[in-house]
C-alpha cells in the first residue's frame, strides 16, 4: 500500500511493484485574491460575520499511481487501470482577512490554525481527487480496450499474469482525519508575521 501525504510532513511516495503509471505534479501554487466568506452561529450567542480574504497556497504537489489488473468482461480477460495511490501535499498556506471589523481577530486565528487548515484542505483535495479519477477511469478503460494487446506486448506482460480486480489494493487514503477539537493550541505559538496584523 503506497504512502499518502495529507498536507503534513512531506514524505517520498512509495512505488508499488505493480504500478504501471505514476505521475507527479510539483511546485503548484494557487492565489485567490478575493475570497468571499461568511458564517452565522445557530445557537447562543448567535455570532455572525462576513468579509473577504486573500488565500495563497504554495509548494503544492500531487502524486498519482495506477496499477493494472485483469477483469472478466463478457467471458474475455481484459486489462484495466486502477488508481492505486493518490497523495496531496501543501507546503504553505496563508490567509489574510479584509473588510471586516474583526479582521485582526480572524487573522490571528488564521495564523494559529494555519497548519490545521492546510492539512484539512489537503485531505479534502485528496478525497475529491480520488473520487473523480475513479469515475474517469471507466471511460478511459473502455477506450483503451482495443489497444491493450499492443501495450501489453510493449510492456512484456500478458493479461493472464495480471492480478484479479478484487486482489488490487484500494487507493491510499489519509491516515487520520483532521479534527480541530482534538488539536491543542497554546498561545502565543510565536509572533505572527506582519501580514496577519490588522489592516
């Protein structure tokens, strides 16, 4: 079972012996200059707020690995690609809140919980990516079906030697879910950078 990263400490993905294809996208970055947010508490003391923020994600990477297995379709042994691992890593995430009376409070909280938020986003992206790729593999395997004899010949493999579909391991998932209630935070965790001061 391949290792997966959920946004915390980055580790080198393990390569499964049966991985047929592995793809990695590194040094990814996303800048959302105008992120609109709002919240409303449904119980006492009924707090609420809204505003805009800028979110910057840097040093992101996505690693995907696919295995080949064989399936019996209408009495014919057919090779199929299967997602064997999916890992998402985020090196840094900064959020700066604007246009709110309590911007300085939100920015201080964002600084305190930036690692928790970063890991939560990485876990969510990893889960969504795994689900979407799994659904896209069905039409891809259908399109590849007439080309497998040539591809397997180039790989020096035969369909009968591939593992059965039921024997292929499920894609790697985050080892644990991020739950803010279970994370102890002491204050001050360090002097916040200037970008998190009230504006």
